[in-house]
């Protein structure tokens, strides 16, 4: 397409960093291309000391929104005009959306997980065991609780982090919450519906890292989910398949949070298959 340039009021950007090697970027841009959107999604590194100016810059340059990653998920809130419900409960934002003149913080990590889970089961009334108590665990448990999950067993190595998440959930959602310090192979209690790995165990390059879990306690009635997107076939995913469980891999969550982000920014329903394919091409290469 030929475009007439008038060179008025423009800044043209020159990023001194690779902008095409981020899997999320490849996934989002694959969707833009597939749906004929002449848009870009760029990965820009921002030092914590420059976060305030970066958000001002995003406003000034008319960004329709942006994602933010650790360490900006909490700090960015001070620079926004409002929060969606789950971002407000979690106290963390990973997706910012321009609505009129306002920048609103949302959290799509947990919502992405919820969408993947809903393809297999309704979380309402379900009993959940989750390993980990970091940002991913927080986002997932808050979203599942808002969707009606009734009981959480939080299993975490560090007591401080585990108890912190238990306290947050007890104060803000209706579900019952217990915390168990993770020591040795954890046995999944009878009656558990959903088992989730929300730790970083199994993330590339530690492909064969093992979650300390008594695999014999996994039952075919359980849904087992792993947040690790790379590699998607973690040892837990393989073990759970071997026990006849229904399985969700980490690509599902990543794709769905991207789908929700694009819906927020562009107002379209992107095709998740195209987005998953873009990730698989990267992670399998
Ligand atoms: P955090 O650093 O906030 O939390 C990490 C968690 O993993 C903590 O609970 C930590 O326990 C636990 N952990 C790490 N290593 C071990 C170990 N060797 N043994 C026991 N526990 C361990 O990270 P996030 O919560 O932000 O991210 C966790 C994972 O989720 C990452 O791998 C990330 O890639 C993935 N993720 C995937 C998404 C997706 O869309 N698929 C979205 C967001 C995250 P402790 O408190 O004891 O240190």
C-alpha cells in the first residue's frame, strides 16, 4: 500500500534491540496479519526507573494499549486511570487498554487460563490443587474464585509466599483456602477436580524437571493443567496423559490471554488456531 507521508508532528522510532524474537509478539502479529489489521505489536524494554515516562509516552503516542511483564505488573498501577475487577483484586496488571482518554489496567493471565479450563469443565463448585504462589498462581486462583471454584489447596515451597496468597484470597473471594508447605511428593487429595502447576518447574531449558507429586494419585476424572508454555509437553503433561486425565498445556493459557488482549485493543475476535500455530512454530523449531 502506498502511503502519502506529510512529515508533520511525527517521531519515527529506532529501537536498538531485536523486536521480532519474542514469542508473544509473533503470536499477536500473526493474528493481526491473519485478520488484515495493519498494526504492530512491539517488544520494548523499559527500566523500572523509566516506567512513568514510558506510560506517559504510550499516552502521548496514542498506543491503544500494551502488555507489561515482571517487574512492572504492580508498579504500573500508579500510572493508570482505573482497573478491571480481577486486576483490582490481584493488585497486578499485565494488559493496559486505552478507553477514551483513560488507560485501564486489566489482568488477562488468569482469564486466559479460565478460558482454557472452560473448554473442559465449568470451574463452579470445583476443588482445585495449585502448585506455586507467585504471579501466575495469584492470577489463576483469583479468576477461578471469581468464576465460582469452591476450594483451593495452595501448595508452595516458601511458606511466606504461600501464606500471603492464602491471606489475599481469604480476604477477597468466597472460596475456602488452605495452604500446605510443599515437602516431598505431594499426594493429590481424593475429590480434587483440577490440578495446576503454576510454578516455573519444567520451563526451558529444564525440560525434564519433575514436579514433586505422587503421580499415582492423579485420577482420570481430574483436569491437569500446566502453565509452562515452553516446552508445552512438560513431564507433568505427559504423566497426566498417561494417567488418563484431561490435560491443558501452557500454550492454551498464553494463546487465550493474547486473544483477550486483542479483543480489548482491536475489538475483534482473533482466531486462536493461527496464534497457537505461531507459537508452536517457535517452540518446536
Ligand atoms: P513467580 O516468580 O512469581 O513464581 C514462581 C513460583 O514457582 C513460586 O511459587 C516458586 O516457589 C515456584 N518455584 C520455582 N522454582 C521452584 C522449585 N524448584 N521448586 C518448587 N517451587 C518452585 O513466577 P510467575 O508466577 O510469574 O510464573 C510462573 C511460571 O508461569 C513461569 O514459568 C511462567 O513462564 C509461567 N507463566 C505462563 C503463562 C502462560 O500464559 N502460559 C502466563 C504467566 C506465567 P517459591 O515461592 O517457594 O519461590
